[in-house]
C-alpha cells in the first residue's frame, strides 16, 4: 500500500499534476479574458469604427499574453519547496510587467493606434481576469 502511494508520487517535473493543473487554469483565465476583450472590441467597432476595435484588440492581447506568461512561469515548479514557489511567483510577476511595459511602449511608439482604446483593451482583459476569478474554481 505504501509503495503504491510512493510510486504514484514519483514523477518528472514535466508530468507534475499540479503544474499541469495550474497551466490549464491559466489557459482558462486567458479564454475568459479573450471573451471579455472580444465583446469590448465588437462594441468599440460599432461605436467608433475599425481602428478603435483594432486598438482594443491589441491592448487586450497585451494583457492576455501578460497573464499567460505569469501563469506559465508561476506554475512551472509544480510541487516544490516554498522558497522555489516564491521565487517563481516573483519571476512570473516581473516577467509579466516587463512584457506589458515593453509591449505598451512599442505599441504607443510605433503603431499609430489610439492610446485610449489600447488602454481600454488592456483594462478589458483585466476585467475578464476578475470575472474568471468568479467563474473558474477548481
């Protein structure tokens, strides 16, 4: 009995069930954010036209990608010591904000899209994340 339990606990880091579960959860949150940004982009298209909708989608994609980077890096250790998990959390948060800051800077500098609509898309992705907190419970 004990050997069966020990055998079920031995796995490679790539096969870690907590790692897989966390990454699936991150993808679910990304899907929820995608729905929120899509609805926002449709509304933006109907109210202001295609350039506004494009800017909303770009801002949303920046936010969604940042959240996926966060989830992917944060859940990378799987089951690990608390020190390693805290390091993963800090790395994930830092990489997310580095991505968001760099992507927004590049978007504002080179794209010519309306900045307000890009920020609205980014906020829409964040609203989708908050709604996901309510919807996606494991």
